[in-house]
């Protein structure tokens, strides 16, 4: 890799990635507009959108733009380009899930942020959706439809989410040496989270695991009660961090831990190695996490009314972020 190449990627990283200090500052804001103003002052965004919906659209388009810039640096590498495409897919995923849900429920109107052309088609069936998609988005829906024994929106959309980690895991398995260890650290928690979630929700097993044993996932899939699932999770490698009295909250904690681990591993991958596909993977993961975290902060602060419930809302927001905040 040329020095100019490394410098260009480092410049993108330094100008776009959130820090813990910035996140704490955002959480002290009195409104979502104040959050947007802070981000503009720091050069993270260039304008303050008028509505929360506009803000979410802006943030997702920003992520896609950064990822497209990174992809332009990596066109000579098919593997690296494929990694960036997967992260672009993740940014669009909410729209794809909304369109799938609308097609199955025959809902004539629904909200999408990015895929406006597809929404304008107003698909009436999964076949309409599939025929309207191309590239990796079409591959993802084909994957989800093949995996989903129950063609409900909840099941299909869960497999659409799992497609990302399944495909990324397959790419990582082709890596060698230091590449594979750093990349596996980024996706380790995601593999365990989605394998456990699918086992719980669909009573089905998928092959992608990391710290969770296949026997543990099998036990979750064959469980007959929520209490049994909670007990199994409490004895898993993540047990001390995700134990709760409710399955929903246990999985919410599980996702929080997974995202925090991915952020730490991504920073290590990007800062600690020369340019490899893992460098780009780490940067793409950080862009993804930042986008999700900023939208979570904004949506959370919008719930505050006259400052009365701010402390509770802020604590709820912290429980969802990929940052480990005191």
C-alpha cells in the first residue's frame, strides 16, 4: 500500500468518527436540534436538517457517501469492495425491511429513507419486491426467503439482518494470518448474538458462532420457555453481562455488548495495522456504529418533555449505545 493511500483513509477516519467525549457532550444536549448543531460545529455534518426524519435520512446518506468514498479507494480489491458493499447494505436495511413488511401486510403507504424509487413501485407481494431489487439487496432477500420456513415479516427481516453477518463471516474465513484474528474480533459478538436470537425466535440453528458453543445455541433452539432461555443465556460466555429477568432485555443487553466489542475491535484493527481489507472493515464498522448511535441519541432526546424525564431517557440511551459510558 502507498503512503498516500494510508493517509487518505486516516483523513476520512479522523474527520468522521465519534469519540467518547463527543458522545458525552451530545448526551448533555437539551434537544435533538442541539445535537445537530454540535455535530455541525465539529464538522461531522454540514447542515442542520429541519425535522428528525430529515436528520435520519441525512445521517444515513452521509454514511453511504463515506462508504462510497472508501470503496473508491478499494476498487482494485474485490474482497475489500465486497466488504464495503455489505456495510452499505446494512445502512439501507431499515428501508428493505419496511418494504418487505408493507408488501406482506398490503399496506399502501410506508416510510422509507433511502430507497425512494423502490417505494414508489408500491410492491404488493414479495415477488414484486424481489423483482425490483438488484445486486446485494436482491441476494439478501433471496437468502432470507430460502432460510425462512415461516414467510412472516418478522422472520424474513431477521434473516435479512443475519445475511450481513453470514456473508461477512464467509469473507473473513478466507483471510490469513493477522487479518483473520482482527476481523474475527469485530464480528465475534454479532455471530453469537444472531445465532442465539434466531435460535430463540425461530427455533432454528445457523452455523455462525464464536464464543457460544453450538450446543448452547441448540439448547436455546429446543427450549420450551422464556425462563429456560434466560437460564441458558446466564450460563453462556456473555452471561454475567446480559443476565436479566426478561428475555427481551437480555437480548437488548446482548446486542449492546456485541456493539461495544465491535467498536473496540474496529478501532484496534484500523489504528493498529497497515492497510489490509481489515482496515477498511474496521472503518466501515465504525461508520455504521456512529450512524446508529447518533440516530439513537437524537430519537431518545426527542422524547424529553420540558426536561422532566431527561435523566431516565439519557440512561436508556446509554444502554443502547456502542460506547461504554460511565
